[in-house]
C-alpha cells in the first residue's frame, strides 16, 4: 500500500504542523513528526487509532547536517519516503529601518533555505516511485505588510522555490505544491486574535468573517496526499477565506 510510506512533516509539534500530522495519521499514513524537541504532537490528543503511525524525531531545519542524518534515520525506520511537508517556520518582525540583518537571515534560513535543503535531501528517496512535496507558505507572499519585510520575502521565496522544483522535478514524477494560509488561529496567537479591534478587522476584511482553524489547513494537506491529483503541481493554493480577493 502507498500509505505504508512515511510522510515527513517539519514543525509538527504544535499548531498547523500538529494538525497536519494528525490528519495524515488519521488517513492511514505513517508520519515522521520533526520538531526541535522531538516530542511529537504536543498541543492535542492523538486518536488512539493513529498513535502508532506517528514517530517523533528531533531536528532543527537550519542544521543541514542534522537534516541529512534525520532523513537517513526516517528512511531506515520506514518502508520508503512518500512525501514531505515543509511546515516549520519562524515569524520575526520589526521596522525595516532598524531590522537587523541577522534576524533577516534567521527568517530566510528557517522559512526558505531549510525547506530547500530538506527537499534536496528527500529528492532521491522520492525518485524511487514519485511523491509529493507540500510547503506551507502564507498569503503574505503577495502583500505589503508594515514591519514584515523578512517574513513576506520568505513566503514569496518559498512559493518561487516550489514553482521551480515543480518544473525541474516533474520528470522524476515528483509534484510540488505551496499552500498559502491567511490568518490561522493557534495557541500562540489566540489572545491577539481575540482583541475586539482585530476582530473588527477580520470581520471587515475576510468574507468568511473569521480566521482559519489549524485543522482546516491539515485537512487540505491531507486531501492533497490522499486524493489522486497527478496533474496538480507548481501551484500556490490560497486558504484565506477569500481575503486576498476582496476589493
């Protein structure tokens, strides 16, 4: 069975990553949950029928040698690698007039370079029978947002990387898709999103009148893996409740 192969998910311990891990496991996939702590899903109960399908690995996506070792271990532990979800990311903001170059490099290293290197490492494994790489971008990739030059640049870059890999690796039967969520409510930003002023902004700017839930992102990622869509590659799929198209 195809879902005997493992799908690697970075940043899988909390928030969007946790939802992706749990959704894939519920669909019957083996999931390698990578996080810096290596403790697996931390922010939710995993259904008892899915627990045995999730294996945790400790690795920082900016440590490229550690990525090589971790992927080798994952491949050794499982019957092949069937896909990759580049979800791990960092959000640092600040005025562009004083934003430190070191912080800019940290954002790019985590959100772009790490995922690119991991895709390179996984490529030979996916070449065996093809596979899917999904990157979690952001609708900020096409927005001008004050104090977010580094983050917006990183998300635009991961979308561009996804397009390039899709073109180059189509001959290897590897598809690459970028998902760009809008505002997503997680335990890290819930208090901020619940401020009345921001609630008013959400109601005025998002046709759906609310932020997304992490489970909705996880559901889309799970569907991309479980549905047979061999002609879908190179696209950025916006999951923002219609915010990006509102005039």
